[in-house]
C-alpha cells in the first residue's frame, strides 16, 4: 500500500492557530492573576476564612494565613481553568461537518503553560517553608523559660485506647479521662494559660492516635515509643474542642477532649484546686504499654456500649 | 530498543539522584533503600537494552517507514488454551489459605501448586496448543 | 470465506461491518480454533486470550465496585444522623475499611490494567495478544482468588479487617486486630499484588516488543504509553507492598517484632513501606484513566491530540515524581523530612497541569460532539481539576496539619479517585464497549447516567470539604449534635444516594443492549487508533490486515487521507522521508 500523497495546498503550520491580539490579552491577564495573586494578596491582608478557623494560637494563625492564601490562589487558578474548559466546550461544539484544522502543537503556548505553573509552585513552596518554620519552631527540650525570659509550661500528653491523659510534670497535676466523659461530656480537659509558651510532649500508650484541635489548625500523631514535641502559644481564652483523628480501634469516634485557655492567674488557681482534689502525678499509675490504664471514668450516657471491655469484642 | 533503554535507564538515574539527595538530607534508611532499589530496577534492564540496541538490527516496530511486509513471518508463539494458569492460581490460593487457616491445607496447596507449575513448564517445552 | 464471530454468545450483526464497516478483509478470518477447542466453563478456565481475560477482569471488578458502593451507601446512611445506630462501631469500622480496600485494590486498579488495558493495549499496538498469555491468565486467577478472599472475610469470626485500608501498625498487629479477617485481608493483598505484578510484566513486554511494523514508540496511543508507565510503576510499588505485608504477617504469627515497639521495632516503618507503595499506587490508578481520556477527547473533537510529546513527558514525570513523595501521607507523624516531600509533591502539579492544558488544547478549535464517552471525559476534567487543586493545598505541611485525617482529605481523594476511576473509567467503558461486544450502548440512558452521577458527585463531596474544615475527623462512626455537622452530612448522604441511582441506569443500559442489540460496526466513533481497524469484536489474534502506520492515528490516516498532513509530528526522520517521497508517490 502506498502512502497517501501529501496535500500541500494549504500552509503547513507546525505552530498552533494564530491567536488574535484580544485573546492574547485575556491570556496575559489570566497569567498575571495566577502568578501575582499569591504575592499581592499576601501583602494585602486579604484572608477570607473559606470555612476554616482563623486560629487561636500564634502558630495556628500563621497556618491559617498560608491556607487562606493558597485557597485564593487555588480558586483563581482552578476557576480560570474550569472556565476555560466550559468556554471551549461551548464555543467549539459541533456546528457542521467541516473538518477542523488538524493542529497538534504550539511550542510557545506549551512553554508558557509549563513555566507559569513552575512559578506558581515556587511561590507557594516559598511561603510554605516560611510558615512551616514558624509553626514547628520549639523551645529547647525541657526548657523552663524562653529566650526572652518568659515562662514555659510543659505538658505531657499520653494518648491511649480510648482517652487522653494530661500530665503537668512541673506542677504536679495530672488529668485524664476516657471517651466522652469529662466536662460537658466532651472528654478530659487540658487547661492551659494564654499568652505563655506551652511545650507539649506527645506520646501514645498503644496504637497511633491523632491529637487534633481544630482551633489550633494543628494535628500531630501520638506514636508509641516516639515522643513528639511541639509548642503552642494560645492567644485568647476560650474552650477549644479536640478529637482523635487517627483510626485507633473500636471507640475511635468517642476519643474526645477539650482544651481550655485561661488567664495565668486562673491557671494558678486551677492547679491548686487539682492538687487539692488529688489529681496529682501520683494518682494515676504509669500503665504498662498495651494494657488499658485504670482511670476514673463514668459510663458516658450516649455511648453505644460501656467502654469497659476494650479489645476486639463489642 | 534504544528508546526503551533510554527510558528505563533515565528513570534509574533519576531515582539514584533523588535517593542520594534523600539520604544526605534525612538519613532515613527505609526510604533511601527503596529509592536505590528503584534506581537499580531502572538501570539494570535499561542498561541491558542500551547495550543490546547497539548490537542488534532495529525491530521492525521501531522503523518509522516499515510496512507490514517487513514484519511478515512468525511474530512470536502465543500459547493457546491452557489449564495450568488456573491450577497454579488455585495452588497459590490454597497456599495463602494454609497460612491463614492452618497447616492441614498445606498438602493440597503443595500438590496443586507443584504439579501445576510442572505441568505448565512441560507444556512450554512441548509447545502447547496454539 | 465467512465464518462465525468467535464469541459464541454474541448475536451476529445483520450486516457484517455495520453502518461504518469498511476495510478489506476485516471479517474474513480463520477461527477453526473456535470449533475445535474446549467449550463452556472449561473454555473460560483455560482461555489465554487477552480479550476473554480482559472481559473477565472487567466483570469481576465491576461486581466489587457495586458491592463496595453499597457499603458506601450504608456508611453515608449511618453518618446522616449524629449518634445514629444503624450499624455498631465494629461493623462501621469494617465497612469503611472494606469499602476502601475493595475500591482501591479490587476495582480501580484491576479494572484499568487488568480489564481495559488487557483488552485494548494489544489492539492498539497491533499485536496478536499479550506477550505472555498464560501469565496473563494466571494474573486473572490470582486476582479472582484474592478478590473472593477479601470479600468473604466478612464471614469469619471477628469479622473483616477494621483498621482502614492502610492498616497502620500497631493497630493491625495481633494484639489489636486478632482474627482471621485481617489475615485474609493480608493474604488477598499478596494474591492481588502478584496478579498486578504479572500484569505489569506483560504490559511492559507487550509494548516494548510486540508493536506492529512502523509503530514506533512515539506513535503508540497515549493510553498505551500510560499503560507502559503504569506497568513500570506496578513493578516499583507492588513488591514493596508484598514485603511489608509479609513482615506484618510474621509479626502477627511468627513472633517477630518488626513493627512493635516492645520488641525494638518501629511502627512508623510500616507507614514508610506502605506509602512507598501507596503513593505510586494512586498513580497506578490514575494514569490509565488519564490515558483513556487522552484517547477519547481527540476522537470527539475530530482533531489530533495536542502536544503528544508533552503528554509523554508529563506522564513520565508524574510517575518518576510520584515515587519520591510517599511521606506526604506522613507529615503529621513528626518524623519525616518535610521540605523534601513537600517540594516533590508540589512539583507533581506541573506535569498534571501540562496534561490539562493539552486536553483543552485538543478540544480547542475542534468540532466537539458530546456523546456519552465525551460527556464522561469532560466530567472527569472538572472532577479532577478541583480534586487536584485541593491536592496542591495538601502538599503544604502546615495546611496538611490542619486538614489531615479530616473530611477535607476524604473529599479530596474521592474527587480525584472518582474523577479518574469512575468518570474516566466509564468513559472508557462506553467508548470501547462497541468494540468489545459488537453492539452500541443506548445514548439516552448513558446521558442520564452521566448527569445523575455528575450532580450526585458534587452534592456528595462539596459538603465534605466544608465539614472537614469545621473539624470533622474521618473514620468516625458518629458525632455529636452539638458539633453542627448534621446538615452537611445529610446533604452529602443525599448526593450519595443520587450517585447510587445513576448506576441503576448503567445496569439497565447493559441489559437493554443485550436484549435489543444495535450493531456497532468496526468504527462507530471514527476513532484513529488501531483497535478501530478490526472487527467488533476482534477475531482470534486480533487482525487479519493492518493499515500502514505513520502516525499515532493510523486508522484516521487511512480513512481521511486528505486530513493527514498535520499528523507527521514527532518523528524527524519520517518528515524528511516524506519530503523526499512527495514527488515520487503521486
């Protein structure tokens, strides 16, 4: 079989269709928006929440700003591409049986739509690194004061199936509870002073759990055998609910806790009250791994079954 | 063959590069070994193809103006109906069941699996149905 | 010489070739084997024909799709009310674990590389069959065994696995998850894993070695290119999963302490191994479906693919990068190198963007017609666009800290996975069904299927993004009324029910096409790749004649020679050769 002969009547273009100047201008505007938006909006203080928490810790507020900027960029870029798809689908729907021009590449456009995403990604990564360095910055391990002389409160959090234990090693207080008991049926409560640096040491007693507080815009795994360390600087008082986010067995959905931000003087009062009622470090024995610890608990009223039998059976 | 060789060897070099960066920035064993393993997975066959592509004539499929007449003749042998894949599969199934439910299943697994593999190999040697 | 079409249960079309039938000799073929070989059940058990194996894979994986979809509806029903007691905690944990496992291990992958690729790739490269037909058959039997084992694990004492499809240690060890259900889950991963590995070997070998003369690497359709890259990713990823699973099994039963802290092991090691498999796995799931859409859009735009070489480069980059990003699933462990994984994860957005612009560029300036395959492909574009953008957000560790293991992530991965496996997967099914079964699917039913699915999809998952940002974690069986998540959950459940309903129309369409067949002919869509040159369904060993192969759409060149000239891209030698012969060949 012979090759079909070439039709040399119309010009062979190896580049795409000639773009009229108006279309080029729209393209430049779109490109400018996509690249410039994160830079401009970052400087402009334009941070819609898009449904997220603005953060009650300094770290959480940094995270929020990054999130909001990225969402805005995503909406612009995604919106432009989505509109482009819609436009193309409508504009080029089949009108006749004419064969459309069979172009298959356009080097300048291909370079453009490779370079623009590279720029956008570079800007996003830059802001990500800055934010991440601030969010994960910690005072040295076991520090009692920060570099500026402010006090550091150390709290050790132990996650277990299916509750939380909050130890204050330097204040001789220990609070713990299971599932949905605790104040308001929302699990054990960790009381923290606002305006101070709180150093958290997080560990698990058995399987991997997730320590997550929505208002902190933060979560970290509680791992067995590895202690995770991070700092919290709560900005204002309030009640901040938290929950376990890593599947950990039968009562994973019931593993609630709350964080209560109080003024430093209220915190001192609370510490004294806890010691007086016997919630000291000595009260709760350090449990061996993989055995359910014996803590005070009340059968929660809305649980489907009392959490007394733990492993496997219902 | 050259394109295939370049493709695989290129992947191998990329993973070797990434693996080294990963090692010197994190010193994490598992990820490093897996990346190096992947690099070897690319370099080994890729290098082999590149070595061979210089010593063999090009495949008809790699010649841009080849015609069907160029490829005339026996393409390859394609074994037809064969019961052995099914039996080997059943042997593997029973082997896994042995691990789950106990050693009493082992005789079935071994009998099925070994005889099916032998049967399949013998069929290859005989030529099998076409 | 006319002979019967090979598949005995197909009603023979009235007129060989149907409305678009053409091409010399496509119906004159030898099938003496159909008369002399085994028949009935034994024929199926012993078949090594890639077409039979491909259809078997597709049917089995669609069955697991529907079973898993039913589980999803139960999950959504449970979550529509706070403190609902539709199912208890143990059953709920089993349901989401098995929903994820069935969808990811048993449907999404096998449908693509075991089903569609097995059927279509040899046709597209002009080969008579896959490179290793018996190995291909073994792949299917391993898959069927593994799929049955995983699905049946509900009935053993202790129930099915209940730790999520990712099975993190120590939750999956013998203390926290005793019981045969978990062991069956692990063993079925071993079986289906080997099934995938053997299919990967077959794909790579077929595409490297069995291409027809003239079918150079840069002329194979992008679906086959993507299957080649998928095959290599399978070879990279699945052995690691097998190793991880074997080690977990040893921890559970043979007294090792690889993942347990008590014995000096490292639980996070499981996550490293699993996600080194797990992230390439999601690209193993995505790339075939990208390939499907890349084959469909040019046909329904009546233009060649825009940026063929860019697509090949993008696919290779995605595959290469995807192997280096595994720990972005582990950002919240606190023990991984954040900037390395964050940067590589961001970089994957770039080749993905290239693909998007190439799809749009293909549609640009075309004559678009919106039959069902094209509708589903455009649905894929929108679904994956939003899913992909939220994925870029998740590449940033601080943003991941606030969204990890919440419904934000659940919505993200469902958008990308449904965008690819469901929208693009069904696009491919509607597109190639005429080739595989010789009959058309009903357009009206297909459109209803699409619109119900599309609407249901957004109604299901947009509320999940919102409720995730409000703080709802994933894998929870219930929540409190005081959380304020009820309304969004109810909306999401309504959407899920709409999605479920859409598939009833699909099933009805299948039945309808069987009872009232409309013959398809060789090339109902005027496609360009080689599979459209042979009969529907193809004869034994696929082709009796082949057209000259001078571009990535040889059948288009053959049928539309006057529109061939812009096709000669990518191959400089060929362009020069053409210039030399222009004078000679007229």
